[in-house]
DNA sequence: GTTTTTTCAACTGTTGACAATACGGCGGCG
DNA sequence: CGCCGCCGTATTGTCAACAGTTGAAAAAAC
C-alpha cells in the first residue's frame, strides 16, 4: 500500500539491509567490530532488532560471532579466496551451461553487444579496468541470470559474490590479465552463440581457473594450508 | 577449553541447534509454523533467544519469515528440488575432482571397501535400501570430505544436504535405481583409483544427473509445475 | 441466508532493565 | 622486576512488559 515506505517493514529487517550493504560496500571492512549498542544508537533503535540482524548475517556467513565477545565482519584469508574460486568455477560453469541452453537469441546478441561495447570503449586501455570491474561483473551477472535456475542464481549473486566482494584485493591483479579476460569472455560468448553447452561450460571454467591462478600464490613444494 | 560443556554456550545458540536438528530430522515438517512463544516455553527460556535462533535459520534459508505473520520451515517444491540437484551436480562434481587429486591411497581403498561392503551385505537386496540411505550418504560424504576444500565441504554438508533432507520424498524412487546407483558408484571409485580427475568428475555428474532424472517428472507437453 | 462490519484474542515487534561475562588496569607479593 | 589475583567498566546475554498487527470469530446489516 505504502510504496515509498521503505525497504524492510520491520526495524530488524531494515537494520539487516543496512548492515549488509555497509559490509558489501566496504564501509565496514573485514574484522570490523559490530558493537550492538553503538549500532543501535546510530540507527535510533534498541539493541533487539540489531541483534536479530546480526544473527541473520551470521547465518549468511557475512559476520562471525563469538559468544560473549561480539560479532565481526567475516575476513577471508588468501586460501579462503582460492577455495571460493573453486566453488565459483563449479557453479558458474553450470550456470554458463544452462544459459547456453536457455537464453534467447536476443539475449545472447545483447550479451555479445555488451562485450564488444566494453571492448571498444577503451575501458581497458590502461589494462587495468574491465577485469574485476563493473563491466566484468555485468557480463558474469547476465550469464548467471540466463541459467534460469533461481537457486543457482541466489547462491551465486546473493551469497558467493557478496562474500567475494568482502575480500579487499590485496594482490594486485596481474598485468595483462584484463585483455586476457576479454579474450576469454569472447570465447565464452562464441561457444554460447554456437549453442554448445559443453564447450561454453569448459570456457567459463577455464576463464575462472585463470582468474584463480592469477590470485593464487605459485604452487610451492609443500603446501602448509592443508590440515584436517 | 571444556569440550564437553554443551552444544552451544548461549541459550540462543542452543535453541538454534535444537531447531536446526528438529527441522533436519523432520520433527518439524515443511510449512511447520514456528511459534516463538510456544517454543520459548518448551525450551524453558524467553522469546528473545528463540527469535535470534529463528533469524539465524532464516539466514541459512531453513525457515521463511513473513513480517508480522511468523516463520515456517522452508518448503521445497518439486522444481526447487530439481534446481538444487543442478547445484549439487556442479558442486559435488568439483568435489569429486578434487578428491581424486587429493585423497590418499589409503582413504581411497577405504572408500572402495565401504562400497563393496555395502554391496555384499545384502543391504540392497530389496532394491530399496542403499540409494537415498545412510550407505549412499556415507559414500558421498567421504568424497566431499576428500576434496579438502573447507568452503566446498561447508556448502555441501552444512547447507545443501540439509536443504535436500527437508524434502520429504514424495515421488517414490524408481525401481532398480538402487542397483543402478551402485554401479555408478563403482564407476566413480574406479575413476578415482585410476587418478583421473576429469573422468571422476564426469562419472559423479552422470550419477547425479540420473538421480535428478529419476525424480524429475518426464518432460511432458506442458509442465504444470513451472510458473515464474 | 449472505455479506459486511466489528470485536477480540493471539501472536509478533520493540523496548528498557537486569544479569552474566570478558577485558584491562591496579595493587600486592614473591 | 615480574607474575598473580582482584576489581571496575564496558559489552553481551536474557528477560518481562508493552505496543502494534493480523486473522478470524461474532455481530450487525441487507
């Protein structure tokens, strides 16, 4: 009824959305302490709804809580990031396969146009933009949506991408990765236009493998990260 | 310090674990209404911690909440289940690939032994057990653990499997699927023993595709379940 | 008899107060 | 000089009471 009312109807929901956005935007960096009292005061509400919002974020793995200590914004180690890229490779490969089968010719043409538009707009002139940027994000986002699988879309867009954005790119992306990424994107679109799901999935996974290797420390003799 | 202290240290954490287990076990079926007051009284605590537990379950997508109405246990439609099987195929395929590269020879031998033990114990005599049963679960569980990728393990074991268990198998699994599943499991182990990651992933994905098709209504002229 | 309105009980949303716990500083003591 | 325990403060955990909303039964109108 009240359209412009606001985002969430309850205070707890609004606090959740506020916090989630602040975390994703980077206003609250990793390890940032979420002080219930301070947050409540800054929102002009009581601690109850704030606590509920934090519990919801905890379920979403955006914050980590320790009883009697407090909640902090989730922090991703380098190996966490690499692990998540394996997950992303699996999920987005599947999304690309499904998109290849399910996207309309029009949508595929639009995707291709988007790609070439970015390519020619000189956005990657410095070899810095595009990759890990809105252009790159749009491209992947459209393909994911094209999978028409709501669960898959939610996992990638609502969960995984948010998690990845928490990571503040510590290692500068490799030089030349931007133009390389563009080439790989073209290969993906080509396979999609040819309606070859197997190939499209393979190209997407190769693309994400390269992205992972660009951030992954070179394989040392013995990997200290494995212990269970 | 005190390991055997108890499950969760705070009431909210214990309520969360209690509710999560009840949902996963099926004590609280899909669509079951979570009455804060009633739950609080049955736990012997106040509504505050119960609300926090529910918010955490909401973040985990185990319950769905509507403001001012209440929370209900998540209900999966048939198409939801099919969508989740695509996700499972992607993730568990990747897990199987990584497990093939990372599991020790001993662990692989143990996996093979587990499989043959189940096969010979007459557990699948009636063609009813094994598939969608502890034996099947153990098999997949071990492979997932073998991936040594904590994020992947958490997504599969802590999130996806719990979601899948919510679904109360409405369509009885096809006759003969049990022995078929066993054959497929053998193919997977064979590929893993041969240390062929590509093949292992392929076999696992084929296995899960078959499982999906067994639950997926055969492609009819017009499917009444699809409406978006 | 059917439809509309009103009332009401049950539940959720929110708050402020109180209890319990962790952390840091202070002083005592070996 | 350094270690240990005490204590105060700040923050989290829990509770009970209050306010607002919903949905349905009961009452009124047609």
